[in-house]
């Protein structure tokens, strides 16, 4: 009878050891709730609204970097009228003193903004990511 008890004890011990090894070797990427592993989603930065002031014959700031879908608000703070010209986008807006103009940049790229009305060079660069 002792051999039979020893055999049963050995089988139980082997089953327990096998179960423990199976649990330890589980896929490390597998969540504990047994749901399939999903790679994290890489989300793009949210669009923002930024200001560019036309003042003293300059775009201030003269360079901006924004996520796609962002809106730039151009405000003329000079006593003369200015122009927001983005040739690449076929945008051409004349701004009287204290007037504002908004444009939403939906596509990634580098955009040059000029004032085609001024004798003094005015230029800004908008980088859309």
C-alpha cells in the first residue's frame, strides 16, 4: 500500500509542478486578464491655435511649428495695412490695422508666409507636422 500512496503523491506532485511551470512560461506580453495583446496606439498631437502678430513690419514670431489641423490667427498691429500671403496654399488676405485673419493648416509641410504689400521684407515660416 505504501508504494501506491507514494505513486499517487508523485503523480500529484508532478501535476502541480507542470501547472506551475506552464503558468511561469506564459507569454510576457499577454495581459493577466487573458485578452489578446494589443500594441499601443501612436496618437498624433492634438491641433492647437497659435497667434502671429504683424507689427513693426515683422511677423512675430517669424517661425512656428504646429501639428496638422492647427489654426494660426494673424493679427495686424501696425497702423498700415499688411498682407498675409501663403503662395503654396493660394492664400492672399489683406489686413487693415487691428484686423485678424485665421487659417487652419490641415496638411503637413513647410509654408512660407509673406507680406506682398510691404517694401520691407516680411516673412514667416509655418512648419506643420
